[in-house]
C-alpha cells in the first residue's frame, strides 16, 4: 500500500528514522535488501513479524482440513 500512495517513500523517510537513508529500491521492503547492500546502508530495522504469504498458505491448509472433516 505504501508503494502505491508514497512511491518516493517520503512519509517513511520522515516518520521512520531508521529508514531515512535506505535506498528507494528497498524503502518499502527493507528486510529484502541483500546483505551486501546492508553494509553500505546500516540500519536497525527488524524484519516483519508475520510473513503474510506463508500465513495465508497455512490458514488455507487448516481451513481445508476443517471443511473436509465436517462434511
């Protein structure tokens, strides 16, 4: 969503000081920055707590088990 409404990352740079010097390429997903680039742009920023893609897969699998067992 931030990519669509703030493509230049101005809001992020202003309100998330840890990412103020992050390259534009990685500003919307700094956890995806390669290790080699992190040496040039040190930042103290944690990866996401939830991988939404993986969580979706797990949820659909669980839902599938429940829906087949209740038929």
